[in-house]
């Protein structure tokens, strides 16, 4: 655990040092080497702008080719107040809360489906078991962008259910419900895929013993199954939650990019970056980086606890086997 945390800190330190030197890069020399003659450029607020004439237009169209040196300095050198000011922007706060809300909305469904599917696959034999496993693995095989397009074909205005949804004033595409559905589709395999091999390795002897002693189905699950899978379940929850907060492709297709309404944090970072807002993009991206670091630490702790309990169990069972 200590080595992994030390490695993460060293990596973040290296990234910080690399970013701190970005402001000293020789931007002008690069422009002089690759850009057209200087006479075709003007300086607009610290940016080199190339004036290009597009056919019949009377006025030249400015084409921004190279960021000025001020971008890196603004994002890194103007201190914490400017960073906090960027985070206080209404659109940024809305993106943060929407990201958290979507992650919390899909988590209960992922837990219920993951535990139920893993229990059914690991403990029972039934027709359609292979099909269920294939459906669980489907989001791993399909591109998130393709998944988002499928939701548009189903619930869009011209989609399969589009007319019925319009008649009943139900909006899914370009609204939060569509983003929740897309995130749910992308994230639902993680908990099930984490629990299936764990439950298969544990077998079903303990559950059968509990039933033979008169335990109900709920008592068997709460007192026997859940304690055995708690760390695997928590591990799957961490992975599913991290995927939900960082999802971009499918959510980008179904969201509509409506500022303050359907922009999650990854989508908001993209918009700020495309608008050359280095400070806002850096601030929003740092929140995602912080979430990733927290996820890494939580994942490492869970792995350590799982290994510790497994070693203790093997130590207890070793004398009995001999």
C-alpha cells in the first residue's frame, strides 16, 4: 500500500513539474519554424492569429493557430484565488453536481443487478445462462459512442419510441434521463464481473447449510452471502462509480451539450478547452484528477483488506486440512 501511494505521489509530482515548465517553452521559435510568414499574423490578447482570406468574403477571417504563453501561466501561476474563482462559475458547479448526481443515481441499480446476476450465475444452472453472461459483457464490446447512438435511435424524436414519448411529454434524449440510461448501460457490468468469479470460488455449501438450519432467503443472504462478498462488492462499486463519473462518449451523444443543464464534468472540460479557457479547463480537469486519485487510494485499500482477510482465512484453514 505504501509503495503504491508513493508511486502515485511521485507520478503527480512529475506531472506538476512538467506543467510548471510549460510556461517556459519557446513558443515563438516553434511558430517561426512552422507558421506562415510573420506578415500574415497579428497579436490578439496574447495569441498569434493568422489572417486568412476565404474567397468572396470582404473581411479576413481570423484563424487561431497557436496559443500564447499566457495560457499556461494563467492556469498555473496566478494562484489559488483564480483557481477557486473558476470553480465558482455556475456552469462548472452545475457540471460537478450533475456528475455526482448521475453517479449516485446509477449506483443502486448497478448494485442490485450486479449482486442478483452474480448470484444467479455462480449458484445456479439454468437455460439462458450463457446469454446472460454475454449481455453482461456487451458494454465492454460496444463503443460508448455507438451505445449513445442506439439510445437516440430508440428514444429520439424520430426513433422507435419517439412519437409515443412526445405525445406523453416525456423527454429522454438531450435530457438527464437519457444521460442516466447511457451511464447505466456503460457501468452495469463492473459489479457483476467482480462478483461472479468470487462467488464461484466460494461455492454454495455455506448457503445450503444455512437453509438446512432453517434460515430464510433474506437471512441467508444477509448473514452468509453478503459478509463473504462485501470486499468484492465494494471493489466493484468503486470501479463502477469511477467509470460513471468519467464517462464521456455515450453521455456526449445523448446530452445535447446544454450548458448548465446536461453538461457533466468531462463534457464541461471539453467545452472550456475548445474555447481556449485554460484556467476553467484546468480547474475542472483537476477535480476529475482528484476523483481519480481518491478512487485509486480507495481501490488500493480494498485490495489490501481483501488480501489480508484471505491470508487470515488460509492461515485458519491450513491446520484443519493437515
